[in-house]
C-alpha cells in the first residue's frame, strides 16, 4: 500500500530526528555515559570546570586537619563576640572585607573559566555522532552565559543573606558551649541550623541545574530570559528531575567514597611521618595517599563529564521532540 503524499505546508521528519524524538531517558543516560567513557578529553574539561567553581576546596578537605574548638575560639572568638553583641571590631570588618573581595574575584574569574569549560563540553557533546543530526549549539558567549548562571542562583544568594546571621550565631554558640566532641566543629555548627543548611543545599542544587540547562538552551539559540524559562520548565519535568538526581548522586558518591579513602590515607601518612617510621614505609604511605587523591580526581572527572553530557542530551532530546511535533 502506497503512502499518501504529504499535504502542502507539511514536511517529513528526517529519520535521525524521528529516532531522537523517540529516545528514552534511560537510553539517553546510558548513551551519554558511553560517550563520556569514549572521550577522555571531556574528563579534563569537566574536572577543570568543577575545580575552578570551588571543587578544589572540597577535594582538599580530606587533606586538611580540621581545627579544634579551642583553636577556633582563640582565632575568631573575639571577633565573633564583638559581632554578636552589636560592636564589630576593626579586625572583624577587615576580615569580612577581605572575604568579600576574595569571593567576588572567585565568582568572576572562576565563574568565567567554569562557563568556558561548560560551553566547550556542550559543543563537543552535541557534535558527538551518538546524538544524531542537528544544528550544533554555537551561540552564547562566556560572559552572557555567566550572567545566566548568576541569575539562576539568585534564590541561593537570598537564602545565604537570610541565613548568614544565623550561621554566625550558631558558630558563636558552638564556641561558648561545644557540642559532641566526636564530631568536627564545622559539622556541629551546621547541625545547629539545619533549616539554613537544607535551604542552601536545595537552592544551590536547583541553581546549578537551572543555570546549566539555561546555558545549553541559550547556546542552542534562545535568549537569556527564554533560556531561563525553558530551563525552569525542563527541571520540573520527571525526566529533568531524574537527570538531576542520578547525575548529582553519581558526583556525590565519587566525592564521598574518594574523600573517605583520601582521608584514611592522609591520617595513616600523618601517623607514619610523625612516628618517624622507616623511609620505605613513609614512601608507601605517601604513595597510597597520592593514589587515593588522584583516584578521587578521576572519579569526579567522570561524574562531572557525565552530568554535563546528560544535560546536553536532555536539552537536545527536548528541542528535537518539540521541533518534530511542530512540523
């Protein structure tokens, strides 16, 4: 039986577009993971973007001994006392000003470098043959994309400003009345303000997801406001939530497992070095520490690259399906 000709004004879908419109979420996630495994250069770009956005501090945490309550009390206690009782000292103002300046510099330079790696990954992932045919996302400059990411984090900024005083109060309360000595001081401080921590974590995760999606929609041709609106709608869909949960869970597992292994190796190396063990034992301990930290870097690079590729594939799936339905 012959197929009826297309009516005037109608266009036939290309086979590649039909295949893309029917790609399931599980196939997209699996395909993006296989694409990441086949392109080691994506690992380097994803890891660089993660590090310049503050990931370096996270990866260094297992190597840095956490301060004791007495040490913190001696270092910042006098400044916190003045702040809590309404009379901030010049030292507190100087420290606060330096922190704000450093944060601003990091937000601008680190954010710009992070967005540049984002755009490079988006274009490489979109050009991968597994994604099928489609117009490559070549639009969107670094500074415009950075502005979109900042706008996506406005709720995070609002929660941070709202919770800053509560965090300071919690730190002061912990210094004058320490909690469980078996927990590190920063953990004890955060446990005193669970609502602030929960809201910060939720808004940060949402801002990262919405910002990353908006950059991808913008690179595909949308304006800044339209890209943010599309990203917000995409993250509200079940498929968008699934990508968010699965890719961030993979990154969290890499950080937790690698961090614990690095921390254990660092503690062992510290004991070996302080006890003055034999030179071969010291070299073995340092080698295990280096291997653990480098292994963590590799796991984080894989997880971050998969997250980027999965978001790119999700945007391509949605834009292709919308184009196919419109035609």
